[in-house]
C-alpha cells in the first residue's frame, strides 16, 4: 500500500499542477497568463484540501471555506459553482472561485480577474468604504451560460472576463477527466483511502515539527497605514502547547471605514503560511497541515471583519502584515528572518477600454545565515512580474524603467534584499489606483540588523501617498519604488 499511496499522491499533485497549467495557458488577461495570479487545488468529499499546486499562499489557505460554502448548497455532479463573496469563502472580489464535483470530491480554481465591475477600473480602489463599491458580489451561485453572460456584462472588458472564466472552466474539465482516469485505474476506494492518508500524513508531520518548538506564549504587534491617516494595530499572541499552535488576535484594532479589513479566511491563510514556513516547509501541501493550527480573532476586528466591510486591500496588504506580526511573535522564541517588504505594491491602471493590474516585487528580509533576495514577490504573494513586452503589446502603457532599487536593503551581518523601481508611462487618459504599505514605517531588521528602505510612489516626480486614486493624462509617468528587506544581525568587527 505504501508504494501505491506514493503513486496516487503523486498523481493527485500532478493533476493539481496540470489544472494550473491549463488555466494559465488558456487565460486571456496578462494578470493570469503572465503574472500567474491564480491557484488550483483538489479536495475530498469532506471538503478537505488534499493536493494543491504551489501557487498563491493567500488563495490556497482560504480555499477550504469556499468549498465548504459550496458543499452546503448540495451541488449536483455536473454543477459548476462560482463565488467571490469574501464573507462566504472568498478573499476579495477580484478573486473569482469556481468549484465543481469530481468522482471523489471537488476541484477548485481561484483567479484574480483584472476587473469585476467596481466604480474604479481594475476593481482595487484605494478609497472604497463598502464591499459593493469594489465590484460585483457573487455568493455561491450555480454557473451556466445565462449567469456567465449576466456576470461579465456587469464588468469591464466582458470578452476578457469571459475568456478568463472559460479558462478556469477548462481546468475543471481536465480535473474531472484526470480524476476519473485515476479512479478507473485504481478504484474509488483506494483513491479515497489514499486521500485520507495524505491528509493525515501532513497533519502528523506538522504536529511532529511543532512538538520541537519551545512551549510558551509569544506576542508581537505591528501597524498598517490607512488612507485616512493614523495607524491600525495588529496584535498577535502565539501559544505553542505540545504539538498544537494557537494564534490569537485579541487586542487588534476594530474594523475600520476603509478597505484594509479582511475576512477570517484570509487571516487563517496567512497564519497557516507562517506555521508551515517555520515548522516543515517541505510537507506535502494538504489541509492536514492546517489541523494543528487554531486561529482566533474577535468578530468585528480588522482581521475578522463583518459584512459589508470593504476588503480590497485586506487580502493583499493586511494579509502581508499578519505574516509579519506572526513571524515576529515566533521570533521571540526562534531565529526567524528579518521583515521583508510587507506589501504587494498594488498598481492598477484603466478606463472603460482596458484594465491592468499588477503587484510589484521588493526586498525579502535577511535570514540568520544568508542575505535576503532582491526584487521578489514575498510572503502572501507568489506571482511573477509582468514582462514589459507583454504589457506593452496588450495595453496603452510603456515600461520606462524596471530595475533593482540599489542599496534599499537593510545592513547587518546579512543584508536585506533590495526593492524594485518600476516606472510606467500611460499612453492614454485613464485612472490610477495605488495601494501599498511600508511607506511610513520601513521593514524592521532582526537581531540588530538595520531596517530596509521604506517604499515611495511618485507621479511625474511628485510624491504620492501609499494609497491614492486619481486621473491620469496621456504621457503621465507613475513610479513605484518598493521597500527593501531588513538586515539580520549586527555587523561584526566592522564587516
């Protein structure tokens, strides 16, 4: 059975990977086919995640809530369900999730669409205050041709939206066919038994790794920079007890009137990511790895917001800060890396004719034994940078500059990674939305290391705040300078 378990497990992981390949190659928008802002996974009949492609951390840890919401609707074997409601298993509205049945469970895709009908092109406004200002809200809904037509009609660039949704559907058709082939060859019973064992194996591995951590309670705080000024605080208390971890966000700021709020599913996702990094990064990716991790947050706080709170930036920015805070709490007991850029530097450009969205990489924090990498998408993002050639071919935009932001990483025994300079010229009138963090407070160093440089935004040389929405004229140049990572350790003997 051991050999067969390995073969079935490899087959399931291969199917999840192939789903991702089909989605990326079939997609219409640069956001999916070039940046690869999408995720795919397989679940069992009990809505437990069994296999996933190594895509976007913030998507994958939140997927189980989406599958549970669809499972409660009692889907028929041929049903396709669509949703993006953050308070019913989604993350933020541009992330549209499809869920279908397979012979032994569910297949899931989640993709960030370049527009979902918000009042601002790109559906990531800097100043939204209610969820319905961020786009079309889709509760778990059976998707057919009529529903598809109705949804894309409410979004900009409906042909592109339709194409991306059909790419997701293609990934589901492949999953159904591959799972059917696997079950025909091995038998439903053996495949389901292997799924159970894969889930349990991941749980055993994570529990064993947690058991090697020092028991105790460790606390940390950090802040976000809301559009309206001031600061929003995130507090985390990590308690390690035997082979389990509890992460409690009591004392975190209440949800606010802007869009840095996030649903509990996103908070869980960030916590799962940190625990996996600290304990057993190579554990087979399944929901079993989440079982020993218990996440608590007061209802109505920033990291467990109530509907109809705006959440567009919560998924991308607050999730990044949750990672920073939980890592810092573990850092009271363990050596962890210095803080990375702690933001996704969201840049959105568009009008009624086109919408373009990208995140911009930055510096990762230095490790206890190595410099931090430069110009990477860190923490909850795992996307690629959009190639200049693809961007300029598809949109009225020109990349003027894309380079490493030299010397922006913090000094120390090991240096933090450097950020990036990304400069884009718009070739026709459009709207700009920028949503970024670490513009006021720089990423911190660790164990005496220096902080990285804070990020900066500019328009035609004029300084912009971290979060802004405004009109652009043809010829305007937007410049994003992303944060560098913190350094690790004091320099010894002047070196």
